[in-house]
C-alpha cells in the first residue's frame, strides 16, 4: 500500500464522498491546493459507478472496500461512528495510510489524538489514526485557545446556536423543504430529521440526553476541549440549541480567566491568532453572523466585552464558524497538510 510521499502528490481517498462533509473535503482539497495525485471517492453500492463532477475533475465513485482504501496515502472518513469504529483500524493496520476520521468514534480514545492543528498538531506526529473534533468544539477553541495562552481560562460557559448543517445534508434539506412549504401553502412545518419542526422554531436539544441532563452534544464540548487543550480539569458548561439557519454555527461564550483580561487586549490577541477574524464594530452593526461566516475558512469573533459577573477576570464574546468547513472538512484537510509538512 502507498504510505510515503511521492514527488507529484498523494493518493487521497474520501469515504462518504456524496455527503455534505465529504463534498466539502473535496472542495477544500482543491481550494487549498493540497497535492493530490489521485482522488478516490468512496460511497455505498447505491452510488457506486456514478461519475461525480468535482473541482479536481470528474471522478467515478467506488463502492467502499478496505483494499481500495488501503491503496491511498490519506483517507478522510466522512461517515458515521459505527462505520469508523469498524473500518478505521482495518485501513490503518500494518503501516497503512493515515486516516482522519470526522465521526465521534475515536475522539475520546486515549491512544488517538484529537486535533485542531493550530493548537495541538504535535499530538498527531507518527500517528495513523487521527480524530477530527466536534464542530462546536473546534469553532469555539479557535478563540478560546489563544485567550487561554494569554490569560488562562478557568471556567467557560457556552451557549451554541447550531445550523441545520449539523445534521448533514438531510437536515439542511428538511429546513429548506419545510420552510418553503410554510411560505407557499401556510401549512405548519413538520419534522423527520429533527426532534421538532425547525422552521419558526429553536430546539434546545441536539443528540441524546445524558444522566446529568446535558445532551451528548453539550458534553462533547467539555470532554473534547479538555483533551485538545490539555486541561483535564477545565470547567465547562454548554447548552446546545438548533436554530433555523442553513449552515455556520454560532456560539456565545463567557470565560473566567486566571489573569486580568481587558476587551482591548483580547482583541489584540485574537487578531494575531491564526484562523480567526475579528469582526467587532457593534456601533456600525459589524459582528459575527452565520451569513458572513458561511463559506469562510476563518472563525469570526466579535461582541468582545468585559463580563460583569467575573469582573476584571471575565470576558464575553460571540463566535461564528462554518460547521462544514472549520467544524469538519477544513480542520481535517489542515491536519493532512500539517502531516505532509512533518514528513517532508
């Protein structure tokens, strides 16, 4: 199998290539000029044999098989956790290709690095299986981590406002279809993908409720932030809400810091942080929004202000990031780019 760099690029496989994240991975590979020698697209038997037009050319979709995946240098998994749990070890075994998994299957495995490249890419060195974080976690940490380095984060309270894209292509389509139905016929929206109708509504329920009455989506922010930042005792509380936007997640974040923090200094720190765009001019109606964050690689951060509860050691801010890019496809491709540099 191919595991080493070649002069004219790499063989790259995308498993789940017809889904929303899989399609974005292919787009990001092209947009960032990743050195792709050959692109292999894998999907179910239903899609196998179809020709897919991509920015990297017309590619015939293949039905997934372990031998074909193992012929790649890098494999991106944009599939569910059960699939990843079963097949990732088979793909990587015996010095197989690097697998970057977008599901939750391996994120909390102590032997698998959970990586945001701007924070902890060193954890991925020499590893064959690497986990991509949950979308809300990676978007939040783009702002949280540089602030932690400067001021030290003791406590973090997060409220998320998550787009339909978090439920993949079916969720996005349900939002569009049900909104159109209401506008054209006046019939109240219905639901199959979400727990309740999403148009004209917000749903404070994403993923399954846990014994502590937080949802799994909310706990992912706690568990994953601790692992990525190397802060096992970081105190995090999250409330996750689904809202009727198409893509790009928003998050309201409050932190208590170890050192005194000011809004002006926080802006300076965030402006210098890679992958962050400070959009913070409220008097001119400039602040992060899903409409402006959609399609952008950088996470927008704004509404930066002192927190009245925590005094000199408190800060409030608002972030928006494209769930399919920073929260999934972009982060995965950035991991691959960094690994290429490590082996160059």
